[in-house]
């Protein structure tokens, strides 16, 4: 399925729910997390609905590479100069809450980082 009408991130891609977008091309969208865990907390998502990393195949390798490589560029654009982390939560035990694949990219001054 390329668009799931019940999926909150598909609704963001379609513009049905507002978001603070920082980057968009034909394949991916990046926007600020609504409930940030860090001074700068972005979500990078594929525009096409993929539920989680558990659904990724070799066919998505280039797409995932693009998502991961976008992180450093966006952090630089947003003035994060001292480091950041990439996180992908997968499945219930991985802490995934939204079942549309998303990469968290979090940066900014470090006191927020625990564990
Ligand atoms: P997960 O736990 O699935 O890895 O993370 C889901 C993330 O999506 C959370 O950090 C949460 O704050 C964020 N999120 C959930 N709903 C929305 C929304 O409607 N807009 C935005 N910008 N972020 C959302
Ligand atoms: Zn979706």
C-alpha cells in the first residue's frame, strides 16, 4: 500500500495534517517531531507507506540510504554543529508508536540525552 488513509504520517504527506516541514522531495519528507526529545528533533519518513523496518526489503535500500544521509544535512542547516543521533524504533518491544517508518534525528545541547 502506498497510502494508508488511517495513517497519521500518510496524512502529513498528503497535507491533511499540518507539520513543520524542513525538507521534501519525491521520495521523502522531513519535519519537526510534535513532542521533541531533544532541542532539534526531526522525523524523516518515506512518502510511501511502509509500516516499519520489519517490512523493509532490499528494494528499499536506496530509500533508506537517502533517509539516513539526509540527517547530517538537515542538522547542519538547522545549526546543529556538535553532534546528533539517528534512531529507528521497530515494533512493540522497539518502542514504535506510529506504524509508518520514520527515522528520528535528534541533536542540540546534550543535557536531554539520558541513557
Ligand atoms: P515512535 O515511538 O513511533 O518511534 O515515534 C513516533 C513519534 O512521532 C513520536 O516522537 C511523536 O512525538 C511523533 N508524532 C506523533 N504524532 C505526530 C504528529 O501528528 N506530528 C508530528 N510532527 N509528530 C508526531
Ligand atoms: Zn503511512
